[in-house]
């Protein structure tokens, strides 16, 4: 019996999974912990009406920015509350891959703690939030 390969086996050697081309600074990406904490606190302040959502545009993916702007608009129509600057109580980060950071942050709101989850990915050499949830 000859040692021949079928057409699919032969083709499997030439088909490779696409590689992500990501530009990373020579020293590697910066520590994302301060960025995560700032994004979470600012998101809570946006929802309270204390901050403009435009201030977060640089740090959020477009779909996250639009969702936060829509949620902030709904919150502003429901009535303004007295708002103070948000304060981060604690944060935990983990790295599923070297270019992805997932974090859980507890932010003290006006009168209660709020939980935030943030997923950061490297985009053009800097961290950018691709998922954000404020509970």
C-alpha cells in the first residue's frame, strides 16, 4: 500500500490559522491595573451624570462607547441624583493571554458599592476596553 495522502490531509499542511498582528511597545504593554481602575470609576460617574461619556471615548471600543452613551442617556432622563466622584475600593486582574486583561473592580457609588467587569485588549499598542459591564 503506497504512502499517499488524501486531498484534505495534503491541504491541511498548508492551511494555517491566521495570526494576529499586534504592535506592542518594545518593553511590552504597560500595566493595565491603573487603566482598569480609571475606566471603571469613570463609567460609574458617567452613569451618575457626573462625567461626560466623551471623556472615555479613547479608552473604549466603539460598540462599548455607544452602549455606555445610550445607557447614560436613559439614566439622565430618569432623573438626576446627587453624585460624587466614584472611588475604587478594590480590583482584581487576570491575563488569559499576554495581550488580554480581564478585571473585576468594586467601585463605591454615592451610597452603595457597584461591581464592574472590564476586558482590555491591546489595540494599536495600548490597552482598550472591549467589554464593560457595570452592575
